[in-house]
């Protein structure tokens, strides 16, 4: 039930007698705690929602019975008369009726177990003395005996004041069941008493009142679970009256229509409580601010108003003694008009600047400081000296009051006219801009295609329909309701009517925001927990995570359909991105890692052999021109591996730095060139050794794709038309798995072994 807009008063009466110190299993299953702790948690949750609402009309009160103290009006009056009323002993009004504040939570959590058997009926009467109307919630364990003399008087006052009574009994039985005979005598009598009390009060209220005022006896465990669960905070806003005018009464009185309308503000927007508002009162309770030295706090709005009023009138502020005597005086609302002092024009500034050049520097600095202070000063003016003005360009044009006649308006909504729907603006995107159909695909010639990769087949459509029907959450909710009714042995034959068709799995009006309620739960837990390290915040309530995952029953139901769809639609799992293993570099030696610049840029002193080019004889059949023979022991330009000693160069390169990919690619090019320039099969064996070294390095340093690409490139080169040794590929195959392409299983096994 949503809260009512307007004044709301709730009184909580809590039992703190000795039986409340007994241990009881927590309804959440977290262990055993005292009954008093659970009772205080329930009341604290009720008060917390009223504090976080921020409404000043949320008024609460707190009464305890069975405690060490006694504070109530009936007991005090009996003492003044010279006699002690034992019925009202150990009944204390701990929090008087006031707006819900964090201070009330502090008083509640400081309640301790008493040594007396409190009277719940007397506590009810004390609560009625504190209020004028509305609601009382009582919490009791019922383990102690009490007098029932005020039974009739309590019912009469509850009926007269129209109070909503809620009795929350710890270890009480539901009203549908009989009182458990295994309980103690006092417990059974107390439970029967409150059942008779509420039923008698309801019989009286049924004749004159609405059902909202009917009393109720609730089971504590169920009530605590409901208080712990997230609640949708909705408020019925106060309705305001307004008129809807269609047409004008002045123009056509017979044709005009005036419709009275009542509206309210939208109060359904949910937002998380700000931490500044939630934590500041708690910090004030833990570390109360010290009083000012003069005994007067400037944060008091009354005192600040006195100071502003005296300053605006040009008077000296009152002294502390005078101010203390004025606290009870009434200060009327007033307005002060403040303007900045006029600025000095540019000519005066220039003259003062020229004059300051003739003055000593110290006097110039002092004059500048005085000018800055004067610029910051403000001047109070009277209301009669203030004139409204309009800024026209850089000029202010004064306009006295009542120059313009105020526009005559009337309260309500006026409908000036109606527009046909075709003439509404901002509809071009629906009438002009067309988009191609997703279900009908045409070729460039206009032919409609019936088969296309983007069009589903009939079998795919049937399977998707079966999947959608199987994943119907509303049908799942109806099935769960049928099972619940069968468990309760209810008659479910013929009950699937329109009412059951309205059962839905997700109801937006009942859904809660997990973030907002989790923040509220964290604030509530932190405000009532002394040590968060020993008692951290527990897991979220199941209602908050209810819609996070698909029900397991539905997933199991459509498992076969999902597998068939996976085969027909050819759905494949996205391959996981492999993590590149970080190469382990060896540390450099003492004399390594440095470059000698002189040695690097020095000219070579070795004399290169001079090769003479002799002219070719026209009659000679062989060319006599000699070309320079490249050095096979040095890598070619842009490479790290030489053709003369590729294995030694490869081992040296991979030990120096993280250049594994470049080394494998260069080695592949060297293998191609050496095989191509081989005399017969002279270089085949060395090429296989190079490939084996490349393969082992690729496995160890996660360069599998690089090696496989190199093998593909080598195969294309060897099988290309015109290659000198095409038989090398047969020799390559004979080497077997030691040089073959690396499979995914082999790569994963190597990665797991390295980890």
C-alpha cells in the first residue's frame, strides 16, 4: 500500500522484558540472535524509510515496556497524588511524537533488556496519550503475565481516535492455525488475548469505519522478512484543482466548455539517497559539535536574521547578552537590498595612475590595497531608492513601477485549437524517408529473392517460433502459480480464466531498482553496525537479483531446440583471444649493452679485391665478365639471418631481444633461397633443420600463426611454376610432424605446459 500524502503519525511500542533476551533463529538462516535485536531491527527499518523520505510530515514515536526506566504521564500523575500505579510501571515514552530523525534510531538501538514484566496494554494506553490519531505498531513476546483491567477502555479509545493497530507477536502462530499448546501458559494466554482484542475491535469498526482501520495480529518472522525485502516507495500525491477551458466564455458562452480537473505531481521517480544527507546526521550523532565560545551559534537562522537586519539598517550588531534575550522574540521576514559601490571611470583611473608615478612605491602599494578594499565593499540601500531598469545595449533605462500593465491571466489550461494529425510537424521521416524491407529482398532488376543468406528458411523459422514459445516467461509464471495452488491443495479445475491470464512474470509497477535499494541497505547497515569489519554487509536480497538470470527450468526446457538451432544456423563459438606470453629476457653482462660510436662510424681499413672487367669477345661463347660474389656469412639488407650460417644467427638473435617473429620470417626467406640455389639435394637437410628450429621457437614464444603462414608461403614458392627443385616438397613431407603446421591442440598444450 502506498503512503498517503500529508500528515502521518506512527507509534512503535516495543517489549524489552527479560524474555526478549532469549536467542531465536534468524528468519534469513544466518544464525541465532536475541529476540530484542530482531525487534529493534524491524522497528529501525520502519523508521529508516520515513527518514529517507525527507518529508517533515512523517511523525514517529517510540514506547518501550519492561525496561529499567519509567516515563509516562499516567505514572507521573499517580506519584503526584501520593500513590504508585503499578500498571504503568516500567513503561517509558522514549521518543515523543516528532518528525522522523536519525536521533530516534540512536535511542532505539540504545534500548537494553529490562528486569521487569511490562504491561503491553498499559504501553498501548501510553501510546494513545501521545497521539491524536493514526497508527500504533506493538511488538511483544507474550512470555510475561499482565493485567487486563484496561481492556475495554483501550478498545473505546482506539475506536474513538480512529487508530490503526498492528500487533506483531514474536513466535506467534498465524490466525489460520490454533494456538500451539506446547508453548508456556503465559505465551498461550497472551496470544489468545490479542486475538480476542483485535477481533472485538474489528467488530466495532465494521459498523462505522472503512476496512483500512481494521486491526491485525501479524507473525513476526513474516513481518521481518517483508521489512527486509525491497519496497517500491510510491506516494499518493495531494490532488490540486484546476480548470480545463475549451473555447472562450467571453466569445461564445454557449459553446465553451469548462472541465474541472484534479491533478497531482509525479511522485513515482526513484532516486538513490545522497550520501551527504544520509551521512551528515550520523556524523553529528557520533561527534556532536561543541558549543561556541559565546554560547550563540551563528548557524541559527534566527540569529543570522537578526545580524542581517541590524546590518541593513546601519546599526551595530547586538551583543551576546542582548541576542540571548531576543531569542524568544519574533523576527519578521524582511528584505535587504545590496549594491556594489560605483566603479571609478577610466579618466579618473588614468589620472590616479599618472599621480601614482610621482609617489614613492610604498605609498603606491598602500593606495592599491585601499582601492581593492573599496571595490569589494557593498552598500545597503533602501527599497524606495531602488528602481527597476532595462538594459538597452550598454545603457540602463529606468522604468518606474506600474509602467506596463500586468497581463491578465486566469488559473487553468486553455485549449486554443486542434490540428489535424496529417499537419503535425516533424513527421517527414515517416512519410518521405523510406528504408528497404528486411523481409523482402530484391535484385537490381527488381526480382524478388526467395532464398538468400539473410532470409531464414522455413525450418529455421519453425525452430525460432518453438524457441520463443518455450521461453515465454509469462507462461512460466502461470505454471508456477498452478504448482503453488496444487501444493496448497486448492481446487484448480476450471480456474484458468481471465484472472489467471493476467499473471505475468515481470511487473514494472512491482519491480525495484537494485542500485537504489542496495545503497539504502548499505546505509542502514553502516548506521546500526558498530564494527563493519566484524559484521560486513551481507549478500543482496533475492528480490534484487530475481530478474538477472533466466529461470533454470526454461533453459532446460529449450535445450534441445537450442542445439538444433545451433546446427541449422551454423553458430560457432567466438574463439578466445590468446594471451601473448611475455618473453623472458636474459640480463646483460657487465660489458654488454653498450655501443662504441667510434667503432661504429670508423671506415674499414680492409682492402677489397679489385675485379677487372675484361671486354667480351664477340667470338667467345662464354661470358668473361666477373660479378662480385656476395658474402654468404652476412645477412642481406633488412634481415637478421644470413644465408651462410642461418642456424647460428637464429640462435644468437632470439637470445638478444624480443624479435622472434622477425627471426622466423627471415629464416623462412633464407630457406627458400638456399633450397633454390641448392646443387641437387645438397641444402635440403639444412633447410629441414632450419624449419625444425623455427617450429620449436614458434611453439615456445606463441608465434604459431607466424610459422603456419611461413609454411603456406614456402609451399606456394616450391609448387610455383619454374621453381628449380619442386621435389623439395616431397622431402618436406617425409620429415613428418617435426616440420608440419602447428595445430590448435598442440598450441594449447604448449601454452599450458609453459604456465
